[in-house]
C-alpha cells in the first residue's frame, strides 16, 4: 500500500547555517558522512580523513568528533588501533543512552577487506566491542556480520542495534547491544532477505524504466533506519526511492515514495523525526537530488522541500545522514559538501 493522503501540517521553517562548527588546531574535514545527537544535546559527527588531499592530511580532524550545541569542539577519536577493524570508509554513527558510540563503514570493493564489521567505543574512544570483522561476509544469510552497512540506530529499551545493511546486503538486521548476538532480520515488505546478491546499481546515466505500483519486491540500497517514539521502524530504501515502515519485529505496515522517478534514482537516504512529542514531521534526505523532503508522518504525504543543489546556505551537495536535536534543530551531514549544515527552526 502506498501513502496518498494529503498532508495536514504546515511546512516548518528553518534558518540554515553552514560554517558554525569551531574546529581547533587548523583541522580540516573530509567527507562528512554521519551525525547523531546524544541525550545531553551534544552533536557527534563521523567524517572521512582519507578523502582529504594528500597535502592536507596532516591537518585532518579525527574521524569521530563531539561538539557542544554552539559548535564548540569537545572531544575526538578514531582511526586504526589494536584489537579492532576501523572502517576503510567511515559511514554511520549512533550514540546510545550510555554515551557509547557505534560506527559502521561501507568500503566494498575488495571482498578480503570490505567493511563487514560494526564497532562500539565508549565516549572517550576506548574500544568496547566489534561485531563481525573485515571481509569474508557471507551475504544476506550471514547472522554474524554485516556487509558494508549503511546506517545504525540503538534502541536502548530493547538493548538492540538496528542496522540498515544495504550496500552489500538487502536487509535490516538487529543485534543485541550487550552481547553482540544476532536477534532478527528482514527484507522489503517484511519478507525474509533474498538469497541473491545486491541488485544492479541504479544510476542517473542508466535509470530504470519509470516505476509505478508498489515497486520491487526486494530492497535496493537499504540506507537509513530510525525508530519513532511510538515504536515504528522507518527504513529508507534508497535506490527504490521509498520509505517503508515496520514494527520492531519486522512486520510491514506501509510505505511511501520519495521523489519517485526523479532525475537521480538515489533519493531516500537519511531519516530523522521532528522534536515535538508526537514527532509529527518526518525528514528524509534526498541524496541524489540534493534536498531534504518533509513529510507528514501520520499520512506519509509530502509537505515540501528544503534546499537544492549548491554551496550556499540551505543548499547541499549530497545530504547523506541526518539527525534532530532536542530543540528541533536538524543536522545534515553533507557528504560531498564536507560540512555539517544545521537547520535552526524559526
């Protein structure tokens, strides 16, 4: 079933700010891939130092950084170390209720070195746990590791880590955060993940024939996962240009399409909710078309868009993963723009 009801909410208004982070020591950012906000309202970002030009790498900021709400730098860590497989391409970050930081990577060009691990650190950067390992992933049936996972969400009440395992696999997979053990997994429409490998990549140069109806039976690029306060699991299926909604057990409930059949086939990327008690607004980063789509969460109908392609305030190069602060500020990891944009409500 596709959502088609009209939105009942007004379009929220924001003030965009690009250069608000206060980086010390002349540090530089590479591609900014992930962002999360912890219980104290501190902003955590994940960035890719290896994407800096070789001449700039001596000035690279740490991969993981914590900032105060005003943009003041607080702490940072990350990179190779003993006992764990730091990702070759940093992708997503999630901070749980204890302040532990979870990291995923999405390097996927060499089976022997693919980022098939999930990492847990305490807030000071001390290593706690690794789920999986570098390379040797066994596909959608593998319950011990992921395949270049895209996004992470920690459900503190359930002690569960929800993973959008969508670069090499086609599923949502859930692990116990206390033991690292597999709990459950599912594919599109709540079906078991398919045995076949990841489908062909949709590209703007060779897009699929315009689609109608409910879309493909399987995921194609599971890129974002978030859980609302009322216990619903929202999953972005990026290359199928849609959001699907499930129970925590993986029962399919409904879906909506995000900029379906637009010029870029890679639309629904990161997901975040508004900060009001009912989380009335659903924000979706349309990565390929460089904007944020605002939905009425109750109807899944589109209300409007924020941004567009460009380098100015309120414009994006590649809005990737997003997060919302307690005050309703929306933080956008603009991966190709190499910055964290904040959208302040007004």
